[in-house]
C-alpha cells in the first residue's frame, strides 16, 4: 500500500469512526470530547489533513496505539475486569462500528504510516519521557471532574478509573501500567528513528 493510499485510508477510517461515535452519542455528543481516544483521534486527523511535525505525529501515533491496545486487551475483553462490552452493546450498531474503526482499525493504520514515514531525526530520551505529559494532564482532569460530579455510573469515563468502585490505589496502579506502555512504545519509536550512519532515511 502506497503512503498516500495509507494516509487517505486512515483519514477515511478516522472520519467515519468519529462520525459514527458522535451519531451514537445522541444527546451527549460533547461528552465524547472528554474521552482520551476521541481527543487523540481528532488531533491525529487534523495532523493528517493539515500537517504537523514529526514529534507531534510520533506522539499521537503512540497514543493511538495505546488506545487500540487498551480497547482490545481491556475494554473489549470480558475477562479483564474492566470491560465495557455491555455498555457498547446497549448503544447499538453505530457505536460498535465506530469503536471498532477508532480502536481496532485506525491504530494499526497509524502505526504503518509512521513506519513508512519515520522521523529523520532521532528522538531523545527526554522526548520519550515527555510523552507522559498529555496523558497525565488528561488523567488529572478526569479525576478532578469525577470527584466534583454527583454520583453517576460513568463520571470517570473508563471502568479502570472508576474511583468509587476500585479505589485510588487501583486507579494509580492502572495509570502506572498505561504509563509504562507509553514509555515502551516511545522507546521503540526512538530506537526505530536511529538510522545507521550512511543509511538513507525514509
């Protein structure tokens, strides 16, 4: 698949997936903007359409891959203890299709596009650590929001952040696991950008 076809395919998948997700949200479309996946998908779609630097594209690709892994291994896994399969089924076909496009199709496409257009400059260790900044800000905002809301089943958005049900220690443990995944993917990306001396860059 050529680079242009790959990028066009990713744009279509993201656009359709987001459209279906917002359509399925019905009376709560703005609440979707709180979700990490939706924020990352919108930002990545903007980068594909408008352009962006290698560092931004790499960060968004890492986040996109993380959302895919979390969806497949945790949220869509009935044995994970944090599944959202029942909630997704209740929202109907639009939501299910949108979720699959955004979580199971878009991340591999984004990873393939990044591999085809790897940054020309190596990513420094400080950059890899810096990848944690946005998820940390997002997590803090969601926890503060959840603590300030009246009792609601979905005020923390994700079951692995549901403080009333699992407590802050478990939430912190889950956050550390996801942070480790971000760091490992970032280190992998950093290693893949280290082109051997004299080797042509993609």
